[in-house]
C-alpha cells in the first residue's frame, strides 16, 4: 500500500494534467494503483480493519504462553491441537500487537554534548518537487549535536566529490566545525571494514587534513546518538539549507547504530 506522500504526489501530478500512464511510470507503480488513488481523491492512507483469527483465543494464548515458558511454537502447536485454525505467523503478529511477551523498548540512555564537541552527517533518499516535477534526490545533512543546528542540501546523486562539496558548504555556512564529525559507513568515505575496523579512503583523510593539521579519520569508540537529520530534512522543498530550532538538552538514544565512524575536523564553538 502506498504511503501518504506517494498518494499526495499522484494526486498533484494528476492536477497538473499528467496522464495515468505517465504518473504510473514516474512513480513506478501500476496504473491500477494510480486509478484507485484517483478514485479515492484523498491522500490519507485507508485503514483496514480486519478481524484477527486469534482474538477469540486470547485468554488461552496467555495461559499457554505462561505454561510453555514463552515458546510461541509450542503455544501454536497446542492451539492447533485444540481446534484453532490460524498460522504461526498470525499468532506471532497477534502477540506483537497485544504486547504478549513483547515489552515496549525503552531508551537505553542519552548523550550529552558540549558546544563544538560533535556533529553528525547522514544521507537519505527523498522525493522532492523541483521545478514542478517530482524528483528522486539524495538529501545530505549535517546537524550540530549541541545546538541542533541543521544544514542540508539536495543532490541528484551523492558521490565522494559531492560529499566533499557538501561538507565544505556546510562548514562555511556554520563558520566552523566541531572537533568530531560522526558519519555513517557510507561507501564514499569508507575504503573497507566497519566500526573499529574501518579503513577510510585516503582522499577523505586528505580532505579532513584541510581543516586541521592533526585531523584524521578514526573509528567511533561509542555508538552514534539518534540521527536527527533524516526526519528533519524530509521536507520536499527545493531549498539548500534549513536551520533547525536551537536547543541545549540531551539527545536521547533509542538504540545502537552499527558501524559509525568519526571524521576528525577542526574545533569550533558551535
């Protein structure tokens, strides 16, 4: 099922006079899906209310879950033996939705950054309306962890050359750099390896040397904090930068990002 942004794009393309065939080709969906969205005339994703086959067995599932010590395979076998007719996948989905044996994940902690300590760089694909056309772009973003100041740009592709251009523009806009730039293990920076075993491309190591004589690419010793760049840069306006509201609170972490690396740059009070 298409998400809300895709449905909105289809409706807008139709308002601009594009044919159903052209919209389907541009959005890479079937013409039947385009017709269905045009008939609904709304960008809201319809909610499907389906009765769950496991609902009448909820009390029995709770009892069996405790008796089988949380083994859902055994729970399903006992239910089928008693006459239940639904799949193991339906049982596990029901247990997730009912939070049977699934406790909500709590944040593992929080990171506190001092001014100028760290900034984070990430790239994400988005669809942006540029010149009246919906285009697939790569959104590169850089966020300062202390102030939450955000800089982002759109690129048709994102190569190593584009990465250096983006970071140069970002540091000029910010008028400095934090002492550490935490990046994902993107292929434009990493030659081989991940995390502590990461080996950086020499070209990017030389790029870091432009900003400080002692800079170097080094693997991250700690997992990255929550990546605020993807959600904040999801606006589809063709702008080159946006400053996010400034805050000084801690940055929460809900999990661990694998293979983050550090790009050491010059220090500044951002």
